[in-house]
């Protein structure tokens, strides 16, 4: 074909182990509508048949070393070309060995530059090699964090949406046409960029030298991206350990630092380092430690060789003709990067949640368009919607919940639930701090559920009260959803699964938990149905992969963080399973495989909530505690019926069908028997533990254990057994004559119906007045909260109308908030005696005791026995300061405060104290008594030295001061910080192990890639 | 066996239930400590002599103004007091104090625990009065007491008094409503451990007109029983019998009526003019009556649609000297003990059906029992060598009062507990109190 244009084009093909693609590339070059005037190939010592293929195609071949980079290879070819003649329009066309231009590619590239004399570089639209509708690039740029920027979506389908000629920062070297004179003038590709990003660098340099770079989509090439997608080994000089990602990231940073304005370099360095760290964390989560290391090494290798950057910048300075700012319009704005990232994440989530199902498309020919005109339009009908059992079920539950929760629209507390702090920050504070200002003070480890709630609060803009209110409102619906997601695995009949999950959401344990503020039980009710879904085969646990085991570990850890009852239940279930495995006399490898996975599920969740869980080993009552106040559960008989009892629970006459269902299912011949066995086990445990009383969470009186968490297992098993039975019962009943099954079914139906009616009726009437309410008035009067750092002994008559009892605790000026009961210490014996004597009138020394423990006020909250108030009035050492409708306040006479200084002559004075630590002056030798519980972490420093610490007569920390001067009181939180660090590491490890593993690029199929 | 496993699980559940029911370790939500609060006796005012009857020599006491908490035993069964008010750890047997002014009057009252309120219906604020209201603060903190007086003319403004810890205060009752004759005083401690006592002593110039303790009653009620009213019978040849004056007040805001029924050995009856008699609210009313009865003591039962407080003043003559006795209302009889060493009171029981078992402990340590039965009223004289009497049991609706005669005068003592067994709950430490 005769060449009619004025250009002279030399195609340079660089090959490196490219036999896979080379035949197509050579064919593409040969079939150009405007052939290249000359074709030169540079082979970098390919170890496959690439050279043979080149030679067979009669293309001139230049041999290069194997570690020769792409730029160097091109430079070799250019050097061998005849000298450029001034005035000639001479171009070099760079062809990768995995890049096949379409027949019109060169013609269209030349057309684009015909009337654009300023253009130095022009590139085609790059499409996928395998999926030829997949657009890869139409011009490229670089983001501030070094990411290669194409402006395209992932797997974007090419339908001409980017067509046209675009001014761009650069184009890929694959198929790029570069003016030879400018190429030589700019010094070719940077030899430091042996592979990757050399294209962006060259485009950038061309731009600041005053030339144009364009992409024309009329020209098309198909690119396999073999090096980037790790289809072949990267052997170029500088490619440490032959890792393409490392080279790519290193070169990206190099391009940015070598070309950007000098004043941008600090900011760019930070950005590069931060993004490298973020990406490496992401890769770690995806279990790709190699890639994570690449990210950090890339930046590292560049930082240790700053001379390279300096040289590169000097060289560029000599070629720069225009301001660096000319490229700013080609750098993608940060907002575009965020938008694109968000879209990609959303797409990943969508693909997981709503996977695309392949649907058979209906032929247009099959549609009856004419008939459509005759058929009346189908309108949306609510009645039809309500006939859907799922919608009807959830809607009914939502209405019942709303009516039942009419007193719960606002910040909640009451029952076991205490008031929430205003923000997640306060929760984090309680979680992180090593010392808690509760009662006489406590160094107990905060439970991990605080961190879970604080994290969840972030979704509500840090508003914890809002989170708690919404959680309690939505809990029944979440429980029903979770229950249904499990039950539908057991039966496809929605008319069985929806009522069953509805009953699960209205079970006695749910109603009691919502009404009495049991956070842990509610979380257990939501999580429990998900456990059998994750671990499909518990018996043959070895068939579940480790990722699944770790996912369940995290779920169990979340549950364990709320209540250590989970550990007890796991111990029972796992212990029984190991025993069964042992009895089966399995082969050792199989036995061990099961043992490891079972023990992981038992031990790892316990470790993840350390140190709170470890402390429970020395305070075993914590194993039966739930978050919040320690309120009593119900009697053993009530528990046997599936009702945990206690404040806010269903009355005894609303007998639930749980026990009956379990017993019937126990004698069933179906799978329901397995569920019944599990349910009966949980019920037995609940009954046994309900007989115990525990002293925990700042309550010195033994309180009957709340066994709601055990009953979650019994309730769920009972509902599941019911679903299994009912699923096949209908057909059995129809097919058989009347016998005991009919009677049992009828009985069960009657009891279930009666329970449904009575429980719903109760919950929307009397149940609405249960202990958890919104906007309840605080306990502490405002005037006692104003004096900072003051201990007040609060006396109250609490309990039901007929069983009120006098109780007391030390307040730090405010009502308690979420998390504080869990770390509340027990009472000091001396204070217990003093409080008792205060009530019975024999406490002549009560005020002295209170004073020595830093208690400044005694507050009796109304209503209270007038006789006791008179008794306190009559005791010495208490000066009445106020009597209001809130109650009566006495000031404890004597010198008292948080930090008391006793001089050598015995004079006592109160020193200024902060919230936990303090910095204050002492004016002579003496002793400092801190009226907080003794703890080894309390330290007082003076002149940089620690003062001697001892216990005083009241077992309070006391420090000996030898001279006047400034002192600093601190509570050393090093141990707490260490625990938190370990916890963070353990959780990160668990999440990484549970997260789906990422694939290295070489593991991704070609089809998926292109 | 087909159902071996199901039965195994079912058995496990039943066993769990039985074990749980058997070994429930739940402790009681609250425990109680029981004790008798210390009782306080009134101080001995200038010119008076006092003697306290105690049931045991080992009973511990402490002088009111003693700042230490140390107590000492009495080492005697009758203890003379010169000045101080005594705080006694009586341990259930209420001590009794008998005070007298030589040649003028005598009267007694129970040493009692701190009260939440006390009604004194008695005394006068006119020129004849030498009466005193005594407030004792036995607590270690200062006390504030409100005093509300009522007279035949009007309800008086509330007077608030501050009392230092471990101290007493006395002031003339004429300062409560100067010039008024019929007084009723309501003492309400606002804070502190306070006891109140009232002495009504009268005289005209140098002539003593008698005196007595006015015993208190805790609250107004719709039925008031005054169980022991002395009825000095006329000697041969004399016409007049004792004059009795009912002093009555309805402290509410509504006028009311009352009916007074005399309960005597001669039968029960309503004296003329004492049926549905109207009285004004907030104003003290007085009504005199002279019932013709043959016994030396009688009782009255006063009923009203509105709560009332009442007492009866009876004139007596002793060795030609005039004296009077304030008989006050008492609560229904309950088991109790009162120390009576050195006294031999006449106890009158009033009620529709009286059946009271009384045990007397003598000075020599022996005990004797008696059962008092009757209807309307029954009297029983305590043996002279008794150290304490104990009401073992009593039928319902029985009230009792004691009349004591001495060389210096007559006195009335309500038979009631001076310090009831108090059951105080032992408080628990629970952080729950800091949550609404």
C-alpha cells in the first residue's frame, strides 16, 4: 500500500518472554492499513521462543541483556536508527510484545497528529486482550498517592463513552507514537524507571517542556498487561526480588518526587508514606503480606537513596520550559479519587450482598406487545403486600414494638441498663483509662463490650444514647430477622418460618431482656441464630475451613465481650463434643483436626476479651454477670418454663410453649430431636444456674443469677425444633387417622396461641411500664454535682413496692453511666459497718469513718424512712445542709477530701486534687493520704523521685513527704496500655484470619483480568 | 432402646430442676438488726426532786451533757437525779421518773425514746402558770424543733427552736400564748433526736395550786381513750366530788362534734351534754363534768368524726392542799415492760372486754403473775415491792393508765412502751442506688 502522509514511522517492538502474545502482535503490525515504515525488535534475552518468532517474521532484531529495562531497550533501538534529519516528521511507535494494535491503529494515530504540530506523544485507546469490550486506558495520569489514574471504573465496558481526542498527562507506552526528535531531546525514558511509570514520567516531562500529549480513541490496541498482572517474570535491573508491585510503587513515588514542585515534596512524602501504610494494612487484612511489604519497601528504597531523586530533579530542571503547574489540570482531584474508591467499595459490597444471577433473557420476538395494550395495568395493592407472610410478620412486630415502647422514646435507663454517656468519647475514656472513679475507685479492667458499643456509636455520630434507644427499639425486629434467616434454612414454608421467628422475637426472654435493659442477652438473641449458619456442620467440624472458624471466633468474641456466660456455654458444648469425639475412637489425625478447631472456638474468644476475662478467673462470679446492674433473675420454676424472670418479665400465667415443644421434639424421629437435645441442655443449665446467687458489679448482696443467655439457646432450639416438626407434620396429619399426634398438635397450637395473645396483650399494656424508660430523673441533686471530686454516700430505698430495701453506694457527684457498674468495686468493710450503724443509730463514729475515706456528704434520697432521717440527725458528726423534695443532705464534719495532707504535728488539710492525677504543693514534711482504693499504680512524684508508698490504717495509699515542694500524683496506666495493645493485635490477627484472602495477580484468571 | 437418649435428656432436666430447687443459695434481699433505742428522762428542774425507777441495777445510763459515749450502770433500782437529763439504755423495760416539789405537787412520766411528734394537751399560759416545756436533744447533732400552740382563742404562730447537741432547753409555757388559759402544744422535731416533756405547775402568789406532768400523745385520732382518771370520792358529809375538765382540740380545718362516754365500774354512760357536742377547728375547748360514780378511777372514750386530741384535768385534794392530775390518752395496750420500783401504782384497764395477763417482778427477783379481766374498766394495784411489771398479753382494744399517789401529790402515767423494739434494716452496698 502506498504511503501518502509525510510521516516516517519506526515501530519498535520490545520483547521479553512474550511468545504467548507475540504471534498476534506481529500479525497486527503486519496488517496495519498504514504500515510502519520500519520495524525494529529489541529482545531482552527472552528464554522462550520470542526471538525465533521475531526472526521468522523477518523483523530486524537487536539483542539486549535480560535485566535491560523497557526504556533502555527503546533507547538501544533508537540509537541503531539512522540519524534524525532536521525538519523530518519522524516518529517512533512503541509496541509491547503483549500489545496488539488493530489494523487502523497507526493510521488513526497519525490522523490525530496531522493538524496538531505541538503533540509529542499520542496513544491509542487500550482495550482488554481477552475481553475486547473492556476499556483499560484512554490516557493516564498519577494521583497524589502514586496510584495510576485512568479515570475509569473497574471492568468498565467500552461503548464509546470516552471516544474522542483528549489532552492527557500521558499515555501508556503500549502503542504510543512519540516524535523522535522530542524523544531524543528529552533524553528518552528515565533509565531509573526500567519498567512501569516510565510512560507517565515521559508524558510529564514532555508537558513541562511545552509539548502536547493526546490520546485518540479512534486508534485501538489490545493490551494483555502481562508484567503488571504478573503473567511473566520481571527481571529488569532494579526490580528487587522480581516483584512487579514493589517496582511499580517505587517508580510511582519516584515520578512524583522527581517531577513535582519542590514545595510539594514534604506533603507528597507524607501522602506517599500514609497511603503505603494504609494499603499495606489492607493487604495484610487480605492476607497478602508480600504485597504489604512491597508497599513499605517501595517507599523505603526510595527514601534511603535521596541522591537519585536529586539527580533526577536536576536533569528535569534543564529540560523544563514551562511551569510545573501546567500539569495540575491533569492530576485527578482528590474528590474524584474518593468518589471512585467509594464506588468500587460499594460495588464489592453489592456483589457480595446481591450477587448477579444469570437470568435467561427473553427474546423480543416472544413479547406480546399488542396483548399488553389490552391487559389493564397491574396496580400496586397493599392487600397483596400484606398477604406476604414476611411483610405481615415484620409489620405486625414493628407495630407491637412501637406500642410497647411508647415510654422509650428518648435516652433510656432503668432496670439493669444505666444511663449512657453523651458521647462515644466518654465510653472510649472508660475503656482506655486504668483507673475508674467509681465508689472508692477501681483499677478493674473495663469489659470489651464498651469498645463494641463505642464503635457502634460512631455510626450514630458518636451519640451513644441514640444508639441505645434505637437498639432497644429495633431489637425485636433484628431478633426476628436473625431468627428467620436461620429458620428458613430449615423450611422453605414461609407460613411456618415467619410465625416461628415472630414467636422467637416475642419469646419470654426477649420481652424480659428489653424490659429490664439486658444488653448482653439481646446481643445473644441476635447473634445466636447466626452461629449455626456459619458453622454448618458442628459434628464434623473439620469440614469447616479455618476462615470460617475464625469468623465464628470473632462472633463468639463479640458475644463474650458482653457476657462471659458465652464461655461457660462454649465450655459445655465444646467439652461435650470433644468427649464424643474421644468416645468415637477417631483416628488421631482426624481427632486432632477436630480438637484444634474446637479449642480455637473455646480459647480464642476468651483471649480476645482479655484482660477482663482473665480477671474473671480470680472473680468467678463475673462468669455469670451481664453488663450493667446486677439485678435478680426469676425463680427456678419460672426459668423451667423458659422465662428468665426478674423485673419486667412476663408474669407466670403467660406460660410459653418452649418446654412443651422441647419435650415433644425430644421424642420426635426427625432432625427436631437434635435441636431438642441442645435446647434441653441449655434449659438444664439455666435451671441449675438460676439457683445460684452472685455478688458482682458493685452489689454486695447476693442476687439470684439472671440466666437469660442460657435461655436464648433453649428458646432458639425450641423454635427450630418446632419448625422442623411443623414442616412435615401437616402431610403426616392429613395422611393418618386421628391418633396422639393430632392431640399433641392441637395442644401445642392452643398453648402457642394462648401464649401469643397473652404475651402481646401483656407487653403492650403492663409491659410498657417496665423498668426501662426514657428521660428518667437523675438521682443526684444538681447542687451535689457542682462540687468537683467529692464523694457522697447515697442512701436509698429501692426495690418493688412491697420489698423495698435500704441500699447505699458512694457517688462521685453524678449518677452512674454505662460501663461503670461493670468495674464498680465492692464496699470497704469499715464503710459497710459505718453505714449500718448510721441507719440503726449506733454509729457514733460513722462520721469519722466516712471522713477518713474522703466521704464529704451523706445524701438520703426521698422517699425514705423519716425515722432513719431523724436517727442520722441525732448522730454526731453530720451537719444537715439541706432538705429538699429530692432528699436530705448532711455534711460530714471533719477535714476530708480526695488528697489529705497530715503534717508532722497531726494537722490535717485537704490538698487540691484533679480527676485522677493531681499536681499540687505541700508546705512541709508529713504524709499524704489518697482516699482511693489502694493500688500499686498510684505514685506520687516529688523532684523527680517517687515517694514511699504504704497502706495506712484504713488500707488507703499513703505517701511520706520529706520536704516542702510540688508533688505530682499519677496513676500509672502502663499495664492497661500494654493490655490494650495486645488486645488490638489479637483482634487484628483474628480479623485478618477471618477475612477473605486476597489473591495475587498471578492467581487471578486471565478471563477475570481482562 | 429407641427413646433411651430422650429419656436421658429429660432425666437430666428433671434432676437439674430438683437440685436447683433443693440447693437454692439465694440470700434474703435484706437483713434486719433489732434493738431498743436508748430512752431519755426529763431533767430535774430547780426546786424539784426526781427519782427514776429502773428494772435492773445493771442498766446502763449516761448523763445527757456527757460528751463521751461511755455509759455506767445505775447500781440501784431507784435512782435520784439532781439535775441532768439521763440517757438510759433500758433494753426494753421502760424506766419511769417521778418528780415532786415538796408540799406542792408530784407527777410522773415515762422515760422514752425520741419522738417524731408529740401532742401536749394541758397547761395554761395565764398568770397562774409556772409550767415549763422541756426539750431534750440527746443526739450528737444540733436539732431544730417546731412548736405549734393552740389556745381557746386561736392557733398560734409556729415557733422554731434550735437545740445544741446533747443539751436540753426549758421555757415557760406562758411564752407560747401569753394570757391564754387553755393550751395544747404540738412539738415536731424537724431534725435531731428530740424528746419533749411538759410540766404544768400552777400557783397564785405564794400559794401553790398543784402541778403534774402533761404526758404526750403522738398524733390526733378519731377515737381517744383516757383510761385512768382519778375520781376522789367525797368524804362523809361532803357533797362535792372531783371536778373533771375535758380539754379537747381538733387540729384540722373542719369543725367537728364529739361524744364522751364514761367507762366506770358503775357502767358506761354518756354524761349530760357530752353527746355530739360541737367544737371549733383549731381552737381548744374545755368542758367540765362531775360524773356520779362510786369508784376511785374511771375512764373515758371520746369519739369524733374528725381527728382530735384530748386530755382530762381532775382536781384532787391532798391533806387539804389542792392539786390536779392530767390524764392523757394512751395507745392500745401491747406487750411491754415498765419499771415501777418504789411506786405502787393503781393500773386501770379500759376496754369493752378486758383480759390482760400481767407479770410482776419483785425486788427480790421473784415473779408473780396475774390476770386482769373485766368489761369497760378494771383496776389492779401493783404490789409495793415490785420492780417492774410486764404486760404478757392483752385482749384487743384495751387501754391502760396508772395512777400514783404520793405524799406530795397525785400523778398519771400512761401505760405504753417508752422504747419499742426497733427493727432496722441492715443496708446493702449496691451501685444500683445511683441509677434512676
